[in-house]
């Protein structure tokens, strides 16, 4: 791979994994939290924007005291496993009382500036659908975080990607049911870096497969791949 977009850079773990595997790969990263935009890796071009469906807006972004959970999604802040807990995790340190405001950018704009990436990763804590709506034509392989509690957003994300030309979908993740699903790839890490699902299928078939998910349970999660 020569160019990767990392949407939701956080502390750079995914980008570091890419750089360690593909030594010459250029990383264009987008991170809404300004405190997380410093990096010593010269191959990581980190942009302090909120990736979204429209360009140049100022949107609210909710900072969480626990790294990796901050979000632009009000639904995520109020109803995710990190807001209400589940049988495995308790409540987090909580979100800041007042959101910050961050200027938006779209994937379409990133492509215009930096070129078409070989791979796009999106992990933005419940805001994945809005990010994907900022992409209006098929590029190369894309993956985005897929959670049980925001199942509807995941379904709409698949529908959008199919509409702009993506034909094959695969899900790798942690499932309460274990590895019983033939259509999904179980991984006890949930959303491992650079691990491709074993099985890909049409949008219709993947949508049928995820009907077993239970939004109120808030446990199953992973990375949905589209190509």
C-alpha cells in the first residue's frame, strides 16, 4: 500500500501498524481532538478536522475522559455501551460538559487533495455513517467500526456504500455467540488492525447475517470491510 486514510487517528495505533507493515506508505490521518494531533512519525500527516458529510462546517465534538471514546455522535454519547455500560464494562469517566467545535472535511475533499487511497479506515465512535456520506464514489477497500448498539447506522452505512458502487462486504469482530457464524469472522480483539475478514458477500447477504445482532445488548462489535 502507498496511501492510507486513517479517519479517527486517536493515538495513532492503526497508523503505526500500517507504517510497520508498509514501510513507504504515506498516512493521511484525520483527528477531531486537537490534543491528539501531535505525532513524531514523519509519514503521518495528521489533520485536525472532523470528517463528516459536508465540507467546512463547524460541528460539536464531545471529549471523553477515557481515550478513544470521544465522538461527534450525540447518540453514541448518550446510548453507547460507554454511556450506559453492559455486562462486561462499567461506565466511563464521562464526557465533558461542553463540546468543542471542530471544522469538518469530507473524504471526497481528502481524495481531491491527496489522491485516491489504497485503503480507508474509519473508527469514529458512532459517527461512521456521517463520515461515509462524505464519500460519493467508490474508491478502494474501506473499513469502518460496526457496533451492535448502533445497528441502524451500520445498516445505513452498508446501504450507502452499495449505492456508490461497493459490491462485497465482510465483518470481522467479537461476537457474544463466539465463532458460530459462518458468514462472519470471529476475532477476540474485536477490531484488529489489518486483519481482513475470511468471507465477503453481497450487501443483501451481510444485511441478512447481522439481523442476529441485539442493539440493547451492546456487546457485538467489529470492523466492516467493503470493496
